[in-house]
C-alpha cells in the first residue's frame, strides 16, 4: 500500500526561514525551519493517512508489523531502520559526533540507570542505536568532516601565538601515532588564558583561504568558543548539488551552510563539543571519537544509486520527465519529491506527490509506477542485507 505522509518540522535556531517554507508553500511565521523528518523515530514520527484515519507511522508499524516492514526487517531491526530528513542550514551547526552500536547501547543504559529524563538537555543518548549518515547536497553546501592531514594543519597555523605552535611541533616530533588524539585532548583542555591568546591571534590571519574565512565567520557566531578554529584541523569541504558524503560513527563533523537531504540509521544520538549553546559533554565526545586522518571521498550516484555499504539504508535519485517502473527490491520505502510534478501509483491506487511531500510504501508493494515532469525525487529504503 501507498500512504500519504505528514512530516514534522524541527525549528532549530540554525535553520533557514525560507527554503523549507517555500518548498512546502507554507508561511514560516518568522520561525527557522531547520529539518523536515520522515520516519518513525519516537522523538518526531511522521503521520500516515490510512483508511482508519491519520495515525503516526510508528503506531501504524506497531499495528501492522508484518505487512508494513516484513518479517526480515522486523526480526533484524524491530523498527523502520532508517530516518530520512531535509536539512536547511542558514547558520552553522555544532561540532558533533555520533556513537557506534556498542557505545549507543551502553550510553543509553547508563543514562537510564541515572534516571536522566529523555527530554533533559543533559541527556546524550536519546535511543540505543548508532547513527551513520549519508548527506546529499541539494544546493552548494559547506561542511566539516573528520581530521585533515596533520601536515596540512601545520601549514595553517602561522598566525598562532608561540605557545600554540611550540606545542604542535612538539606533538609532531613524537611521530604521527595518536597525534590527533593527543592534540585534541590538549586543545579541548586549554586554560582560559591560552584560549584567549589563541582566539585573539585570529586577527593575525593573512590571506583569503576558505579555512581562514570560515574561522572568522564562525567567530562572529560564537565569539569566545575555541571550536571556531575547527576549519583548520577538520577537513573543510564544499559539496556541489548532487554530491554526497558518508559520515561514519565516531567522526567529528559539522554542517556550516546550505540545503541537503540526509539519510541515516533510525537514531537521534548527537554528542556536541563546540559551536553551540546546547549541552556539551566533552569527556563523552573524547571517549567515542575516531582520532585519525579522514579521507575526503565524494559519492556520486551510479545509475541513480548512492553506494554505501550498510544494511540500515540505501538511497536512489531520479531526475527529469519520464515514466519509471520501479521494482522495490528492498522495502518499505519513503519516496520524497523535491521538484516538479509527480504521480506515484501501484495496481490499486494513485497519489500526486507535491514538492516537499512524501509517501510511505509498505512491504506489500513490490513495484510502483512514477510519472514525472521536470522532477527530482529520492527513494529511501533499507540496504542490502546479508
């Protein structure tokens, strides 16, 4: 079956007041519209229109597990395994990291035993799942992702005070084993005087590099936050529309500007360590992060498929004017329309899907027909399972 969806909006302060309201043809009411969520996460599940009325997708799955998810998905995940989002970023997000499966389970149980309420700002682990992510740019995007090479970092600190450069060279002289871990532990533990001296030295930056420009931009948003220097030690990447990147667990990252879609495991576990007024748990971030150089690997669609080796999710993209007959090899799926005219049908029913809207297609539907005019749409599904 095919179900029309109503999807919740997250009005986080970093969100744009224009992109999502314009996409959905709605009034922003002066609020930032940061994220649109499509899925069954308990924090903000989508609604589906059923013959029995409008109910949350989470409740519909609980009532109809076999027909909605299928036995294999239910036995492995006990839930819809992915969460699908549209992001619209006006102001920079926090520097953050996500746990692996073991860390998520242990952290969730620990905070439950400590009786930390689920809605408490001090709560790190909102669920017991890991959170790998696939980000696809739908406009130009600027992001931070993983540690850059240490030699590249060294080339960008000429402006810094002597104590900082001496410390960095001392670390470098010991060899590269654990160098990013040693640096980050020291960097996040600097005293107030050291932080102040380092932040003041930003005015000594000479040149028009993207890294220096973003450091100065971030300082305007977060004066006094040492993490404004993150573009110097993390990879600063510009994604063009249609390009994607895969975000592993444990990899420090931050999204700075632009619009994108994000597909991830069904989790909202986010641990922050800078560029935010929200709760930060530096010790937990240090505990779960990967301290290693991160390769920059752009993912471009191959025959419409963004290839990632993960069982939780997969993503296909379609563009243009055509009629597609699509076999849903792995389901259930969420089909999101971002542009143009779209009609989705199976042998029993047909739905028009407007830009910014989506439909949920359950396990019982193995094939759909999509008639599109000047369209751009995406299909999220479970990944290939062993």
